[in-house]
C-alpha cells in the first residue's frame, strides 16, 4: 500500500507539473500572438504619424488579420493566467471593434481618430495584462513613455529656484533609468542583444546621467539637450517595442 501511495503522489506531481508547463506555454503563445498584432499596430501608427495613409491602411489590414487569428485561437479559451473572464472577453471584443473603427476612420480621412483607436488598443492590452499581473516589454516601454511625458514639462521651462521642480526632475530621471533597467531584464535575449535595442536603452540611460549636473549648475541648455535626446530615444522605443 505505501508503494501505491507513493506512485499516486508521483503521478499527481507529474500531472501538476505538466499542467503548469501547459499553462505557461499557452500564455507564451498568447503573448506571441498579441505581439504579432502589436507589431502591425506600431507600424500603422508610425505611418499615420507621417501622413502615409496608404501604407497605414495596409498595416491596419494586417493587424486585423493577426487579431482575427488570435481571437480564433484564444477567443473561446483564455489562458489560465487571466482569471477575470469578463474582462478578458470584453477586452478582446472591444479591440475587434476598435480595429473596425480605425479602418472606418482612416477610410473617411480621419487619420487622427484612427490613431486614437490604435492607441486605445494598446491601452486595453496594457490594462488586461496588468489585471493578471503579466508584464511584457511593450508594457514596460509604455511605463517609460509616461515618465518621459512628465519630464518633457521641464523641456519648455523650469524654475531653478523651485525646489519641488528640481526634485521632480531628478526623481523623474531616476525613475526612467530604473524603468530602462526593468525593460532590459524583461526583454528576450535576442531583443536585449540587438544593436537597435541597445542603442535606444543605453542612449536614454547615458543622456539622463547628465541631469544631476544640469540641476547642480542650473544649466537650462544642457537640460533641454538631454530632454530632446530622451524624447527621440523614447519615441523610437515606443515605435519599435511599445
């Protein structure tokens, strides 16, 4: 009897391990499918930003195809990591609707509204993953973008005599560097070692290293140069990996 119990325990452990691996693989597959769609979203947004609506339309078509493939596989069966079934189903449906809206807006000449729909999709995916405690590189880049947006206030003007502004600038620069470190750790080995990713992440880090000097010397020109470079790095990070 003890031997039978031992065998049963081993079987249960093996089944549990197999299930855990399956759930992990399923989530990885879901994330990979989302990234395939997101890559077209980023390119479409880039074309819309530069006014190339014809190429943007092609990318939105590809985005819709990639999203249709995702919903066909995962629409009726969500990965185990997403505990909130209502939020999961609602998000997938909302994104499908947003894709139709983006296409309609673009065809009617409302490129800004099309961009807003694409941005809404990124927000919905961010919130869905956050609700499940899932973080991917795109979400980390989005967090960095939000910090950069706050820092850009000081590109226009800063009151060096205002201690709160100096502290907010210093804290924001520190937060951005910490977020870059986190993005570096989240990125896959292939992405982490790619020259493009390294240039953007390391460039942003390096530039922000001059913020303490700008604050100490109250050098507005240096601050503006650093923040201008950061805006460029940050925009490219969003375009390629956000």
